[in-house]
C-alpha cells in the first residue's frame, strides 16, 4: 500500500542548533506538502514541492524533494523558540486524497 | 481571509450517543476533508468530499459517516459514539484547478471526549 514514514517522532534541540525531519515513501509521489502545527493550534501550510530534486527555501527553512520523488526533508537552520511545534509532511500519491506523516515534534531548549 | 469554521471546539458525549461535527468554509472550495489527530499517529483521513453529495472513504472510515448537502458545509457523523473515538477532529478544505490548489486550510479543530 501507499505508506509514508516520517522520522524522527520527537526532536529536542538547544536554541540555535539545526533541526531536520525526513519523510520517506515506498512509492513515487506526485508531490509533497509540508505543514506546521503550533502547540494548541491547527496545521498550517508551509510549502509544496513538485519537481524531482526540487529545493525551496523560506528564510531559515530549507525543503528538499528527492530525485526519485520518494523522500523529502525539512531543515531548519539555527532554531528559534518560534520554531516549536509539530512538522508534518503530506505526500500526494496522485489523487485528491491527502494523507499525512506521523509528524516530528520539535521542542527547543532555551 | 480564508476561513474554515468548526461548530464546536470541545464536546463531551456519552457512549452510544449520536454526534454531529459541523464544518463550514467560506472559500468556495471544491474539496473538504475530515481528519482525526491522535498522539503518535499524526493526522488520519476519515472521509473526504470532492463535490456536493459526493464522498470518498479515507483510511479510517469505520464508525463514521459524512454528509455534504451544500458546497460550503461538510458534516461528520458518529452514529453511536464509542470511547475509542475520543480524539481531536480536524476539518479542512482545498481548491482545485487554480494556483494554490490542493493546499489544505484547516479549521481550529473539535476535541471530542466520549465517556
């Protein structure tokens, strides 16, 4: 079946350290989206990646889509307390049904 | 500003009760979705709808039904609530065929407790 694994489940970092979460699929994806959910909030769209090997940046956030379109990563440089939350990948397997990874919960130690 | 509104932020129901969770979007979006969110399991898709009166099962439809009589409204129904349906329920909508299509806009969520 169409499955995606997101790792790690939790990540605790010192403020200023980098953070990366990975999303790996067993099948080729049509595209992949990333969402952020602040504590007590709802998921908010960050970005969509469509092309093989695509890299997009949003300030300190770097998103990558693998060459085979089976994996993706979100990297945050020099984390800040505002980065706290859970980051979800949302792979699209080529239909209107959008599933989500299990999420990576990021906590920051000041 | 784009909005998805869920009728209840918190609900407490008893086992066996019928529960309605309402969701309304004001963006004229074609697609609407219901997810449940549980710790360690992420967001799991229950049902989605791509048009009025149309519905498709998601990954965990058992114990749930949905209704979409109007484009802006998508209801999730628990015919007979059970304790394992205690969860956070998130409604979302998305557009199709335009720039930014398939991007989900979520409501604030409805936290349901079944006793």
